[in-house]
C-alpha cells in the first residue's frame, strides 16, 4: 500500500496530465478540434475564477478588474 501511495505522490503530475490528455484526445476525436479547444478554454477560465474565489477575492471585484466599467 505504501509503495502505491508513494508512486502516486511521486508521479502525480504525469498521471493527472496523462488522464487530461486522454480526455482531450477523446474529445477531439468525438467532437472536433474547435469544440475541444473551446471546452479547454472554458475549463481554464472556470479554474482561474474558482481559484480567485477560493483565495477570498470577491467575484465582482475580480470581474471589475478584468472588465473595467467606465461611466
């Protein structure tokens, strides 16, 4: 058990990104390159917004910084 846990910890980046690559490849094959890239873009934007919210920044403040509102 400790061997497998240590293996997963040492190689977590390779494992995670291999799975993500597999999912991206399957999406490209089933939906097409444009749809897969759009899905990837949405995933990255969602991750960035979620990270900011987790760090305690209010969503409105984050969006105002990205899209400034000039009256």
